[in-house]
């Protein structure tokens, strides 16, 4: 069985996926979305 990193419980992490080196995409199954400084939204996962 492989070791997997674990994030602390009760935290919120913002992220986006970079596709083809130029296009940013959200995870449409994220726990939430928050506005970012570029005028779009970041995906959020809540641990």
C-alpha cells in the first residue's frame, strides 16, 4: 500500500488545474469556490 500525504482536518485549501500550460480550470466537484485576484474563482477543498 502506498503512502499518501494527509492534510490537517478542518482546513480549507484553494486550488485550480493548469491544463495545456495555459488554461486554468476549476474542479466542478469542489466543496466551495472563492473569488481570486484574477477575476475568476478558485476551487476549495475542505478537509
